[in-house]
C-alpha cells in the first residue's frame, strides 16, 4: 500500500510542511523506520535520532521546526501516528461466529444477542452473558457468573463462580478471577482455610492483563473500580477494594483488605501490605514497598516507601558515604597527631558523660 504525504496529512487533519507528493510506503518508529516510510517524533530530545533516520517524512508536534524533512504537524502525535499505522496495517477482524458447536454451554446459561463463544470455551450453569460479548476458546466461565455487554474474554481465562463483570471489560489470556484468598487460621497443628464465600466484581470499562489473579472476598466482594487498567502478572488479594481509574503496572502485589482511592498509579513491582489505604491520585514508584497508609496525592518511592523527596535526599546522602568515610579517616589521623603533640599516650582513659572511665582505643576506631 502507498499514499502521498498530502493524503496522510488530510487523513490525520494535520498541517503539511514540505512536498506533499512524497510517496510513503509504510510507517515505523524512529528506531525501525526505513527509506520510504514515515516516522514520528514527540519531543525535541529526539532530534538527533531523527537526523540519523532514513525515513521519508515525519509526524511531529506543531511546535516542531522541520529542517529539510517533509513533515505533518499535529496536536496529538501518537494518535495521528496510530491512524497512519492502521492505514498501512489494518487490524484483523474476525467475523461473528455465534455459539460454536465445539463450545460447552450449559442449557441453563442465558446468552444475549450477538454473543460469540469460540470452540472449547466452557460456560457453566446459570451464567448470563449480555449482548455483543466474546468468549474465546479455552476460557472457563463457572456457575453463576454475570458478564456485561461488549466484554471480551481471551483464551484460557478462568472466572470462578459468581464473578460479576461489567460492560466493556477486557480480560486477557490466562487471567484468573475469583480464586480462593490466601487466608488461613491455625488449629490442631494445621493451617485451616478461612471462609471463601465472597466473589469478584469488575465495574465498567476495566481491563485485566494476562496471567493476572484477583482473589475472591472472604464474605463479600473483591471490587475493581470503573475504568481501572491492570497490567499482566498482577496479584490482588481477597477483600481488596480498588478505586476508579487506577493504573496498576506489571508484577504489582496487593495484600488482603487493602483499599485505594481514584486515579492511583502503581509502577512495576510495587508491593502493598494488607489493611492499608492508598489515597486518591497517589503515585507509587517502581518497587516501592508500602507498609502504611498513603495520603491523597502523595508520591512514594523506596523500601520501605517514603515521600519521593525524602527518599531522594536519603539516596543522595548514601551516595556520599565513600567520600564521608575517607574524610573520617583523615580526621582520625589528624586527631592522632594532635593527641601525640599534647602528650596523650595510647591506653589513657577518658571520662564519659556519666563520669565513668572508658579506655581510649583509637586503634579499634581506625
């Protein structure tokens, strides 16, 4: 497929700078772009990379000043570039198939209009799936689960009994919703599993990444709030209440009965202990270890996590320890010379603040 630069500018409603008759044969990032392709730049720090790139043209912000390379200037670089990518590589579409005869669907399940259930999916008793939803092959939807409209569940996902999924949700491959919580008592020398009588509820427009697990509540639900997006390999324990529009990155682990406000961000490998609250709009940096409640709007980093400014001051001081050690050794040597000059001999005793005698052991200090 080919297009002129002028055609692409019209497609994304951008400002054309340079020769609109340039032929573009594809689109790729700065790192991968080849001759004849269009690329993108989203900041001035990429200028040097752009100079070395063989691309035929560039999508750039309106503040960008092209220097010889034809350009399309737009308000939103990434949105415009995505539109152009889709022109050259349209997304694959799968025709609706309805309920495959190779799927196992309980006769008591209620299936809405335009629902696709692919081969080898399993739909249990009393499941309800609303219109427009898609259940891919190998997914297992257990008894009593409710799935809202226009939801997609990818292969291998497992929804335990009585899971509730809101409209327009996406559950990626091998995610598990509703597994037993890791709660045990101890009786007669054995670990005894606590009650597992709750379920998992996803509100509208939630996305669950591949291989993510969300445990059921003990007596009530574990809840994921509207619009929250959860990356791959995240673990959310029993009784948690995750707020609206949270962003949880890969390998986050949240212990039981933790709650979060709205618009919380947790970077990769954040660990949160049980029974704490993360305030609205808090940002937790990568690998932060959360041991206490986090106030609204806080930015926390480190193990254990502290406010970002405090942690940076600690790290700056820590980086100076080798220099401080060298200075300490110099001061020790200087103190020894001074002591020798004023006639203090090794082995003398000095009084501490309580008047007790303590041996002078400068050799141990050194």
